[in-house]
């Protein structure tokens, strides 16, 4: 579980067979693609892509792979393909690696 310092905001990280899963809340058609913070127990990500023909999902996978230094094939949308709330798997990472990277992103 990642806790944003000074606030009671948390992201629930769950171990999986190949890495870590987390919940992401996507806001499509944003001005630019960026991590916008935490909402509930989900990481909020603004995507410049529109949710048309899977463009937003592709943009999300590419963005998360880039943020965590992973190949695209290591980022999988497990559920929520047509929803703003998605469960994402990050293969090859530990909870501490994900927590450290998210702390860097959210504090910077």
C-alpha cells in the first residue's frame, strides 16, 4: 500500500504471480498525459488520447511502461477495458519498486 505523505491517500498495491497489480482511474481527453494524483485507492492518470477504438487504453499502457521503465508487454489491463476504472498488472516489479517510483512521481 502506498501512502501519500501528509495525506490520508492510499493506493492499494497487490502482489500477483508476475508482479504487482494496482487500480488506475483514467481521465481521457486531457490536455496532456500525466499522473494527476490519487483518488480513493486509485492512481489517477490524465490521458491526452480519446477513448475511441482502444486509443486511450493503448496510450495508458505506453505511458505506464515508460513511467516504470518496462516494455509494453509487461503492462496489462486486467479489467476495465471500457471503464475509467481499470485494474493494471505491472510484470517484473516488486511492491517496493512500484512504491518508490510512485513516491518519486507524486512528490516531484
